[in-house]
């Protein structure tokens, strides 16, 4: 059986260019919304996690900009934009 | 970018993916002034495919493109693998028709292909600006008159929204239907580099032949979706597509974990052995088809490609890129015709839908409008793979003692209830 490559290491293979602001934010007061729990399951980059107090947090570094979280959770709980021009992930193979 | 508010383009295209570039190439070839705005560093930087393009439906729309297009390998060997927890059954299809020119499908990497297509559009005279995100539409009295990008006002007779599955542009123009997660899947994949000779030996490939493999069943933990593998020139595209709704249902498994277990399946592990992962990507796929489609045009605006919802899952084929290229082409034709009449209102642009209706694009979407509901049937991804695996195990097993007769062996799996349920599944399938 082959070794499992950690998600961090896998995302480390991609080219990312830093943006001046976070392009995805959990809307204020929504961090405990049940809809956000879906993001933990669906995000292919595993960027969402739940804190002990039940709040969902996102670490936007490593975002593949697929939009799955927005589709799963909805715009009521997530403020979602694409990163500004020339930043974010830059796929070399795609 | 200089302030170009005084300049008026014939067309501004939002997004330099396949739909946008096809539209730009076609419009520029007709001598129109086209501006493509791409938010990535280069065209292709934000684009992802599972890995295969079917050329037949679009060959004649771009007759000059194919001979030099940077495609990977023509797919000459097809396999579909039904995966249960401990066993799998594979059906392989080879045919001389898959190995005769013109080839019907190719593996493809979008980083390479889109960059190349952008160059072809530029050669025809299209203007391409990368690193430019469109933030808003300019709308006056209901007519789309241009876009806002990086604080600049850019005006055009027509805007073509080719900004992908989420299409904020179509949304801002009020053309999108409310987003429902049941109509979307997410695909994620790894590019695994592998020595070319090893790859060709491992997959029994001669010359530029390629292989395509699909996997269904336990690969998505029984969720609606499947795995895929395509051979590129010296790499593999390995990934999973799974319904976004299905991912949020029981059993709760995080998307990246599906990929990890997939790679550890013995069927896969031996195919990627010695390979090195060089990129991990993800992309949303609009699978809702005709029922989820919003309006395709409005005053001063057309929608093409994924933005219009033009991708389709009918089980053995999951397609989007041909629809993107074709809808981009027809959007361009619609703009050309609208310009002849100098009418860029909704009525002037309505020819777009007529062109799509007469083409394979909307004909396919009408023919397959039930396919998502039919395929989104849990038993197909859990019960049947297990059943098939069990039957194979018993057929092939030679026990220490006497081997039971075959008919009763199989019959124990096929109760009246089971057969009745298969008939029901068959009836569902007849809708596809």
C-alpha cells in the first residue's frame, strides 16, 4: 500500500499567488450556522474545520477556487469572491 | 490597463476558458474587436478538466485548429471498473474505430491547451488581458453595456459571460436560476508524472494511444459519482467526481479522504506506482442539465460554457468542453448577426438560442434531460457493485470440497424482489 500524501503537502505542489485580502469569509455571526458544517466535508482542500466551541473556521490559503463551499453552504453564510486578478491558485497542468 | 472608457469594443468576453476563447477566436476571425478578460496569470491558470475532450461534435466549427492542437493522447482503450469493498469487475472496450483517424477523443491538460488556444485567438486579432478580474457589469436601462474590471469601465456592444460554473456575471445580469447544490458535482484530481515508457508499458499503449478508465461504486463510498484515470503523454490524470449533495449525506467522509482511499485501492495503487504527484486541482461541474439552466441571453449579454450550465453526466461519458467550445462559437455567430442588424437587445441576440437549438448542444441537453435524476440512484453505487462482486466471487471460487451448482449459486442472489428491483432500475434507465 502506498503512503498517503498529506493534504498540506499536496497543496504545497500547487502554485499560489498571495492576494491582498481573504477572498472567502464566514459572514459575521454565522460561524455556528449548521450549513457551514457541510463545508468541512465538501472542501477538496480541507480548508474548513470546527473549533471546540462549535464555530467553523476557514483557512483560505490553499484554496483551489472551485466554489464547492459556496454551492453547499450558500451565500447567506459565506462571503465569496474570486481572488483579485493575478492572485490565487495558478494551475500549470489543469 | 489605460483608461479605455472612450473605447467601445464589439464584444467583451469574461473569462478566457474554452467558451471564451472559442468566442474570441471566432469573432476575431470575422474581424470584430474583441477583448478577453482573464483573471488568472494566463488562460488556463484557473481551469481544470477531468481529462478528456471529444472532438467529433466540434471538429468542423474550428477546421484549422486540430492539426496543431496540443492534445495529449487519443483514447484507444476504454475501461469501466465496478468497485466493491474487496473486489472489482472491469469491462474493457477496444475497437479499431477508436484507433482510426480522425480520433474521437483525446486526453487533455488545460494549462497547456488553453494557453495555446489563447495564442490562436490573439493571432486572429483578439485582445487578451490576463490578471484581470471582472467585478461588475455596467447596466443601463436593463441593457448590459460593459464591465467593471480593476476600477476601469470597459464598454462593448455585447458581453459574453464565460466565467465558469459559478458565473457571477450571469448572476449579476439576472440570468441565472437560484443555485441548488443538487445540480452540482465537484471534481478533484492529481496530475501524477510518470516515466513515459513505464506508462506505455503499464497501460499497453502503442505510440500515441491513450487509455481512459472509469470507476464506480466503493470509490465514492457509494455516493453519486465515480473515479477517473486518463493517460497523458507522460503523466496520469487521476481523480474523483462526486455530487456535492451526496458528499454531505451519510456516510460522512471528507472529500480529500475519498481521494486518499482511491489511491490506495490495489487496482489504482499499482497503476500509479513510482509516479510523482505534481499538482492537485479541483473544479465544480454543473450537472443539472436543461432543468437547471437559466436564460442564455439578455439585453447586451450572452452566456456560454459552464456559466450557462453546459456540462453533462450520462454515466459513461461526462462532457463539458465540447459544449463550451461550441457555445462560444455560436455566441460569436450570434454577435456577428446582431451586428449586421445593429441590434444588441435581447431580441437581436435571440438568434443565439436558435443556433444552439439547431446544434448538438441543446439537442443533447434535451435528449438527456432526465439523466441526472436517473443516475442519482444510490443502489447503482452501493448495492449493485456489491451484488456483481459477490456473484463473480462465487462463480470463480473453487472450494476445498465439492463446488455447488452454478444455477442455484446465482439464483440465491436473484430473489423475485431483486429481479423486480432490477426491472425498476431498467425502466429508469430507459429515460436516458
